[in-house]
């Protein structure tokens, strides 16, 4: 898995893989990781998806490529099986990984905040973002603000925190958000169809105040989908205990 940066801990043969959303980095799991370390009975791994954070920036950026990167990590860990907890885009990647094509035994997938319904205008906007060059800022603080906006974390994460800094990269002439804009080009394939191809059990959930996905849309895929009270799109940051209960409660 050359070029894909990850953190890991624990030991055993049942890996918990945490996959962040589009525009974020693995640091967005930092509020949930203490719960993982306290109660997950096996190893865990958090990666920066291709084109995000400290990982390699290079297309293609489709769901299948991210899933292949994740499968490589699982294979390298030596784990016999994996449970995936994914947020938004990462939840879709987890469902692809669970499609049976990667030689990985996926026990189950918990996907939080997956946007299922996309309008033509939303897809066009994502592709427009993919065509723009990275915006270079004079200071790291400005780039951190940009990163938080791209990740939907403005107002939730302290711009001066290590979590914000994880989304900043220094370049010639200044600083940029550590996201390759071309990663937005992955948007487009029908999400409901992609999710339905998972052969492992798939649980969908979203914050009750998430403007991107509602219960009716999720229940077209998962009849037992749930809402998480007191949370919006980044429920894993806003209500980590509730999100963790979806994994630890089976």
C-alpha cells in the first residue's frame, strides 16, 4: 500500500478499519479512538485516503481505488477479518470493500452520514471542484480554515488544533488544504446501487440533524437504519459514543 499513510494499534486477527469522509483526514476519528482503544478486542487502523492528508496524491480516485488501498492495508495487517466504520464517502468505500472483490473477509460495515441522493447540479458542482487547482494561502491558519470547510468541520473543530493541522500541507509559495481537488471527481456513480452491492451486513446511520441524508433514503438500503440524536453530518465527532455503540453493540 505504497504512499497510503495510516495509524494503528491493538493486536489480534479482527481488524477495525476507520475510513474518513471526502475532504477530511484520519485525524477526524480522534474523538472516537479512545473508545476504540478501550473496548475493541482486536487491532484497529485509521488511514488517510488517497489524495487526503499525508497520503499520496494521484488519480484515479474512484471508490474502487480507495477500496483497493484499504484492502492492501488489511492484507498487510495479517488480520483474518475486518469490520469497517466509515463516514460519508468512507462509508461508501467500506461498502465497496465489502463487495467480495478484494479477497478481504469483511464481517460488517457501519456507515455514518452517507449521502445517498445526489442531484445533477450537486454532481456537476463536485466535478467543477475537481477541475480547480489547489488554493494556495499565505499562512497555515488560512489553509486550516479551508480544510475545515472542505471537510464540513467548521464550527466543530478548533482551527488551531492538531486535527485541523493534519489537513494542511506546505507547498512552494505557501500552504494548501491537504486534499487533492481531483478527489471530488469520484462523485457520480449512484450511491444507492453501490451500497446495495455489499455482501457483508451493512448498517446505515446519520445524525438526526444531518442535512445531507434522511431516514427514508437510508431505509431504502438498510431497513434498520437509525438516526443519531444531537448530531449533524459529522456524528462521529459530535456524538462519538452513540456512533461507537453501533459498532460495539453488534
